[in-house]
């Protein structure tokens, strides 16, 4: 009998899915939940990975890269989404840029920060109002399928997508006393 395969972690799935879809450029805003993914991306020479000061900066970089023929995805936390409505509505959506956002979800499941909770409650309605595809990823057994298909759809339809990484998937941020 063959040995059972070890399940990949959520961050290994993201890395492999980005590679499979030739997504090499990955700007991010640092985030504790995303740290294992960020470390693995930096360690892999396939990727061009760097921190940005703000989420809008990452969107601008990825928009220019797409116009120049390069695919990319951004990594961010829920709270950073609060600053993006204007750039999404005025640049990404009307210019048909397939912005791929991986968003670590804060503001739910034991969150202590009211600001995080407010942004979390408004993020999905804002995405809906912009008619942006979005998926909340909660289960490891579905994650690779959702991520891969969402990226393929974003590129072929030239429309942005947000993959919201629930604490149910990532384990979330730990709230130490």
C-alpha cells in the first residue's frame, strides 16, 4: 500500500497555483498571516516579490505590469482593502485589468480590533457594488480549485478577482495576551 500523501498547506497551494498560471510579480503589504507565503515566495527565484508601502501602490504596479504584458498578484490584509475603492472603480474595473488579490481576512472569528471588524463587514458589499468576482476560501480541500479557476477566469475575462483567505483556512492571526 502506498504511503498517504501529505496535504499541502494553504500557502504552498498559493505558490504552486501562481507558478502554474505564470504569475511572477507579487507585491504585498506585510501581514502576519501571510508571512509563510511571503517567505516562500521570496525564497523561490521564479518570483519577483517585494513589499509596498500601501495597497494602492501594489495595484498601480500590477496595473502597469499587466499593460506591459506581465501577470501579477497582490497580497494584503482586510484592513488595507478600505483604501482601494477609488483605484478599483477608476482604474482596475474600467481598464479591464485582471487584478488578482489574495486578502487575509481579519475582523471576524474573535477579532479584538473594531476597525478590522468594520472593514471586514464592508469589504464584500464594496466588491459586489463594483461587480468584482470574489470568493471566501475556508476549506483546504477546495482551495486549489477555487484559486486556480479564479485566476484563469480573471485573466481570460480581464476582470479582477479577490480571494479572501478566511481564518478557517489560514488559522488567522493569533491574539496573544
